[in-house]
């Protein structure tokens, strides 16, 4: 039995399927530019490769609203910093380090930056959950697993822009410190842009920070003497500050405010 012929995709009216469109310039000969259809296809492909978790696929900079009652001014400042980063990239490639308690919108802004870079500038980006990455690497040591540590880390090293989410969330050990060092040093040496989120205060190891009457996640970590330096070592914290600009985020739980607003 003969197979049915495959239906071809409708031809783009702008480029006729060539991928290029004519651009008219006043007083000059017409030129060609990449057609919108190819740009859209590339953006969609880059989004698929970015590995953004489904929970955050909806996150954009446009819907990061900071005018909820009680929101701290630092959230508005963080939103401005994210927008400025997108505007200046790739002329300015210094990364961002979002620091704040759970729910302040750190991951939302980081993913929003990815979305803007991919859709607006065609920049390849990749999302990486710090905890999941360490699990994958540990699992690669199992003899029954075919994936090697290098195969897992290669996309992390190669990503033009990497979002490393929840840095420091895994209990520190020599192996964890070595892994963090390997990732950050590799990207630093290759001049790759890294955007990082963390719940831990940007302080050296063992430096206490008294909670200011807050039950926030950040304050609880500080109360126990857990700082970013404790979780990744002071050497790597210093390296991180060379790679990124610090964006401090404080205030009420952003996610709860968004949910409340959606049900009004």
C-alpha cells in the first residue's frame, strides 16, 4: 500500500521559503535580511535547548510586577538591573548574582533574562539547577550509568549564558567545593557570562549576621552562621564577585503576591 504524501509546511509570504526578505532603505539599493520566520524558528529551538523547567516557562521580565502592596524597593531595583543587563549584552558581559530569601523572585528574573536574550537577540542560554546538577554528576559514578561527568558538565561549560539556580543549596563537602570550583573557574577563564541565584547572605565563612526581626530564609541561614562563603568557600565567593554584579532582593514572598493578584 502506497504511503500518503507528506504535507509541506505553508510557505512564508515574506520570504517565499528562502529564509531571507528584502529590506527597502530610503535612497539606497534594497538589501536582504533574515526573515522573521527563521528568527522565530531559531528562538523556539534555543528555548527548547535552554532546559527551562516547566514551572518557570511562563516567567518574563514584563510580568515581574513590583507594585504590590508591601513589596520592598529592592525588587524594583532588581527588575531594573535585569532589564539593563539584557540591553547591554553582549557589550557588557558581566553576570548577575541575585541574593535573597525564598520567594523574592530571583529565579523569575533569571529566567526572564534568558527569555529576553533568546527571543530578542538569539543568544544561546541554559538553565541549570545546582542541586540537580550535583545529583547527575554523582549518579554518573555509577557503573551502570552510561553518562560521564564530562558529558554532564560540557553543556554547562559551553553555554554562552548560564543560569545557575540555588547555588549553595547542597550541604558543603570537599567534593561539592571542588565541583563548584571547577564550574566557576572554567566559565571565568573562558569569559562566559553566568547568572546565579542564591538564598545565602553574601558574607565570608563564619561571619554572623544578626536577623533583623525577620523569619526569612536568609535570616535563618545567617542565624546559624551559614553564609555564601560557608557554602562555596571564600575563594569561590571572591571569584564569583569578579564574575557577577550583586543584586540584593528583599521583601515579602513575591510568588504569594503574584498568586493573590491572580485570584482577585
